[in-house]
C-alpha cells in the first residue's frame, strides 16, 4: 500500500494506492495501448506498456520507489507500507 499526500490549488489531497504481484494461471495477452485523458481542459497522452525488468531500469515509472522495489526484488520480502509527502 502506498499513501500519497499533495497540495493542488491550495487544497490538500490524499491518495491511497495498492500494488499487487500476481502469477496468472495462463499466459496474459500483453498488448500496449494509448489513451487520451482530459486533465483540467488539457489533453494528455497516457501510454500503457509492458516492459521487462531490464527495460524498467531505464523507464520513468512513478513513483520511482515502486520501480526500484520491482527491480531489486524487494517486493518478495512481504508486505510494504510506503508514505510519500510532498
């Protein structure tokens, strides 16, 4: 579980994220895709992409500490609780 705290437009915000490592019973269909999101009147391109651990090392995945946990296998140690402020 990851907790995020930030301020937007002078309003305090709080987000809770859950990440799961799974082992599927069958091969997953791993297709990349894109989606356009309207973020306060501005269109943003979101890219969803499957990557290997090697590719992940050079990917700007945020939060970075989740990327690092996947790369170094820290997630294998059990449950993690991460709090990020700012």
